[in-house]
């Protein structure tokens, strides 16, 4: 059984994609999310939104990986933003001091 499940939700815009995560976002499986993000950017999905409401465990390392992926997406003339997060993700953002660096997409909040 996967500890992290990633579902893709299509958007009206062909270059935009929402990834809905559930399960554990930690150092053991954050690579799965990184691989998915890279594949989607390579496939032309330039604007990725992450819905983390289904995440039940989140460590600081995973958030730093997301920050790196956000910088990589920006470098590829794209974007990566959070649209929603569970309480444990919110707590991890605060604990790591990353709330300002991993902002929520203003268009969806």
C-alpha cells in the first residue's frame, strides 16, 4: 500500500494541474512527489497546485523539498503553489518557518 497517494485533477487551462495528496508526506516518500512534479513540468503543465488536505503526516524535510521544487518550477517559467493543507501541514509550515516561502495561491484562498 502506498504511503502517499497523488491524484491529478485536470483544469480548464491546459498548462495548469492540481495534485491532490493524501497519506504521509515525509522523507521516505517525498521523492514520489518530486518525480511527479518533474514529469508534469516536462509534459507542459507549467502551473501546479497542491492540495494537501489529505496529508496526515508531514515532516520539515518534505517542505524543504517542496520549496526546492517551487524554485525549480519558477526557473522553468512555471509555478508551484499550495491551495489547501491539513492541520499537520499547517503546523509543519509554522514549525519550519516556511509559511511565507510556500504561500497559498491567492486565487484559490
